[in-house]
C-alpha cells in the first residue's frame, strides 16, 4: 500500500505514479497539479481535426511506425536464415503500404477511414511476421486484447500499457491535451491524442518483448488463466518491467546526439507542441 507521505514525496519530486489493471491498461495516475496543456496548443489541436496539416502530421507518424517495423524485420532477417523469404516478403508489402499512406491527399477527416484501413493491414502482416520468429509454442494468431488470448499478446499489451502512461505524461509536460486526437477520434472520453502519437514508440516495446521470447526468458508460470484468455502475473510483470526499464534507460542516437530512449518521447512531444503554435 502507498502511504500519503510516499505519494507526497513522489509529487514533490515529479515522480509519476501510475495504476495499471491486470491487462496493463492505465486506470489512474497521480501527478503534479501544475502540469497542464496550454490554451493555444489545445486550440491548435482542435483545428487540426479537419485540415491538410492534420493529415500531413498523421502521415509522418504512421510512416515512421512502418519504417520502424521494416527496420526491425530486417534485423530479425539477418539473424534467422530460415525466415529470410517470409520476412523479406513482409518488408516489401510494408513498403507498399507506406507508399499508400504517403500518397493520401486531402484533409484528415476525408481520409481517416482510408488511413486507418491501410495502417490496420500493415499492422496485421507485421505481427504475422513476428509470430513466425517465435519459439513454436509461443506462436500466435494476430493481436488480441482484453484479454489476451496468448502469452505474446499478454506481455505486449502490458508493455503497451506502460508505454501509454509514459506518452501521456510526455503530452502533459509538453502542453498537449491527451484527449484531443485527430487521427484516433476523441469519442467516449478516451485520451485519443495519446493513441495518435504512441505509434512511433511502440517499436521499443515490440523489440523488448520479442527479445524476451526469442532468448527463452519467458516461462509459462508468468501467466494466469482467466475467463477467455490470459493475464500476466506479478512474477511476469517484474520480468517485463525490468526489461522495459533497461530499454527505456538505454541510449539511442537522436538528432545528432545520444540520449535515453525515454527522453526521446518527451522531446518528440515538445516538437509536436512547438509545430502547432508556429
């Protein structure tokens, strides 16, 4: 249990407290009361919903996501001779989907369904390729959520939940409103802007989870059976969170300098916020 003193210490030191359910979805958080979106940035987010610039920004994010998938599959291909043909075939298809995204014109509102349809097809073939490199007992049949139907999706969902909370925090620090999305629409009180910009960063969770499975660091005892699926238990969460922390604390080259992966999320959100008010 968290004491009020511990919570106050976290708030005073800008330490985020995030509560995740057993699916890995954030359902609550505690943060500093002074954090919040600025009025001008919020207004610009609202204006982008039905503009050419909104489509342009969404195209950039999803193109980057597909590029991330392509580069990851290339690295998997180099290490797995038996999967070369299948992985290369997926890479070529992803390049086609990326070109289709880049060729979309008009406003985001006009092209939203086309956009999400192409993105969905690209995601499906990517995860088919990922399944092909899994140990046979952990191969999976596409994405599944709430609950996950298999061990891979169980870990991936929880990892995405951790990432989601990081992206939400970066939005708020940067002055962006998490609720005002323009690719994923802002229905049902969802933090849809987080879903818009999380796409660029999912690859860090993907790589971490794939590594755990392919290096045989995942055990059956990490998962509990629940109605219609699986849940990641405490032991499994500890293993995954340790691996994710290593990933997010590692350094990557970003705009000419080496910085921690977790800091690239905040920097990207600042860039987006600044671009909205220029």
